[in-house]
């Protein structure tokens, strides 16, 4: 618990910054737009319809869309104005959250103004008030409770949605939740959820006090609520100023995807760089596969570990059975250097490939040892995979090569797959070959006798800037090349997943002892 609470101030302030900026920008856009719409009735259905469509887009999808969109825009601004935009992190998260805040504020502004008694508006016109005076002195004061209700709804929505900013590289309370789910750390998940709920309630009640004070014309309530909001915005402004003006050397940004092994490897790299160069580091965790690669290519990340098969199948769009590991690694290295200026420092020494896994007793009862044995029983079985597995080239190749047709395909969080197959909720999973839970849950991996799944060597990737300008960092990281075999990596993963140790502690123990825990 103490370790999670130590992270709370940093994650909480980052979450607050996302929320307050998105809410302020959303209100600044939505209230004037709502007023404008009430003066142009013919446009109301179209504008509210657009806002409603944005709201129907799943929040995680909207956040993910921002990454390639900003990447493309950043390439244009860099070529035209010499200024590039960051495609991951704070900017895409704030844009997506702002869009999510628009609908409740916009709709309530329109509803509130249109709900004002027409007789009162006519009376104001009769005493000679101008349109601006009628708006400021009659319509807006009477519509204020409805408008504020929309702001309160938006605040709660934004606080909750901001927890999903973690996969696009924005630090938030979602860091607790995503890492906690992957490493089976219930304490981290609870801290993240409770903190997000407390923040949502605090903002909701503060905004309510502001509205009550304005309605009752109570200076005390207005002063109290205003002071709280000013304090919150002051904290966020101070945190931004500290980051921008704090000076010191720029942190090395290390990426990690959303599973245990990646958290451990990111910690290994961060600690190795700190020991070898003294360079400050920052880990950007729980990223999606393509988000991490795009961020490295654009310079928003400096280094991360990817897998040769992922680059081969997803980025290079290559296939083919029985392609040997050395060939894949060599071609991936040439491709990344030639097309993107990314340097492959080398393989860490182990392969973490996709594999189809089953509970050992279940596989034995069905007489299954190879993937080629599955077609005769697949129609009676359910398969579970991580979020992206069923859209990957490897799955499509497996289906085509072996003629697989399962009764159902279930996408789920990677951390839940192993428990699902162990309890019989699914029959087969898309396992990762170095996952420690394979041994812990007595899971057997079915042989890919046709060599459909490409090799998946864990490879160290450094971005163009580090490769060219910081040879010391590259040299420190190169000491990890060949340092881990599959058994070692599996034991490191198990120390986190089964024993509940923190990835940072596991990485530190390995570097101190030069081996994985037994």
C-alpha cells in the first residue's frame, strides 16, 4: 500500500491537470456554442447531432484515434513551420477528453436557455433591453442551474474517462488501474478507483456550491467554491511550470506495453541507464503496440522493447511459414534502419512468441498436442485472446493454415486469459510463451508444427535521436543484449504475477544479482 500511496500525488496531479484543462476548454467552447445555436434554430439538430455522434465513439477508441491524427498533423507542422506536435501523452488525451465534455454542457446550455419562460423574455424586450442585455440579465441567470448541471455531468465523465488516457502515454490515475490489472495487484487497482471516485465527487460538489452560491447570491459560498477551484487550477499550473522551468537534463522516455513482461523490461532499461550514465528516465507504460512504435518513430519515445514477430507481421506486413529467427531479426533490423531511422541494439536473448495454450488435463483428455489436432474439436471449444490477437496477421494465418473454426472467440484483458482457461471459462488462449502463469496454472502450449507463427525475439529499439546523439545511453543498454533467456524471463514474470513483487524490485534484484529469482 505504501508504494502505491507514494505514487498517488504524481498520478493524481497529472489526472487533475487533464481533467481541469479539458473541462475548462470544453465549457469555453460549449456554452458560447449553445447560446449561438439558440439564436439559429435550424442549425440546432445538426450541431447537437455531431456532438452526440462524438459521444457514441468508445472513449478508448477516441483516445487512440488522436495518436495517428496528431502524428500526421505533426509531420505537416514540422515541415511547414519547424514545430512538431507530440503524438502521445498529454495533448491527444486533452483533445479527446475535451470532445467528450462537449455534449452535456452544450445540450444543457441549449435546454436551459430554451426553457426560460417566453413571457419573461418578452417583458425584458418590452422594457427596452437589448439582445445582449436580455441574455446576460434574464436568460443566462435563469438557465444557470441547468447549464451547471451539464458542467457537473461533464466533470464526472471526464474524470472517469481520463483513467483511459494511460494507453496513449498520458499519466493519470489509470496508471494504477492498468498496471494493477496486468500484475494482479488489487491494491493498485483499488487506489486508482478510489482516488478517481474521490476526485469526481470533489469536483462535482465544488461546482454545485458555485451554482448554489450564484443562485442564492451568497458571497460566502461563491468565495469558498471559487477558492477551491482556484487552488486546483493553481496546483495544475504550478505542476506545468515545474516541468517546463525546472531545468535539468531531459528525461529519457522509455516505453512499455500493457503486460507484466514489458513493465519489468522497462524497469530494467531505466535502472541500467541510471547506473551506466546517471541519466534521468521516465517510463511511459501500458501503451498499445502501434502506439509505442509510432511514438518511437516520431521521437515521443526514446527506447522500448518490441518483438521481431510484431514488427515482421504488423509493421512490415510479412508472412510465410518456417522463417528462421536470424533471418527475421536481420530483415527487421534493416527495415527499421532504412525506413524509420530506428536502431536495433540486439536481442535480449529470449523469444516471447504467441502460442495457443490449454490446461494440461483438458488437452490430454481431448488428445491435443499440436495446433493441427484442434480442427476436429474446435467447433466445441471457445478461445480467448488479448485485445489485439484476433485482428493480428498471426491469427489470420493460423486460421488459414490449420482451418480453425472455434465455437466462440472472446477478447479479454491479457491478465485475465490465464485465469479464464484455468477455471474452464474458455478452452484455449493466445498465451505468451514466457509468461510465468503458464507453469503456475499448468498450461500446455500446443506445437505449431507448420511454423505459422513467426519468431518473436525481444529486441531493444532506440529512436533516431538516441542512436545518433547519445551513444552513452546506447552503450548502457547494449549490456542487456543477450542477458536474458526464456527461463529467466519466465521466472521474472512469475515473481510479479504470482508472488506480487513490484516490477521495479524484480528488475533491481536481477541487476544486483545478475540472475532471476528462483
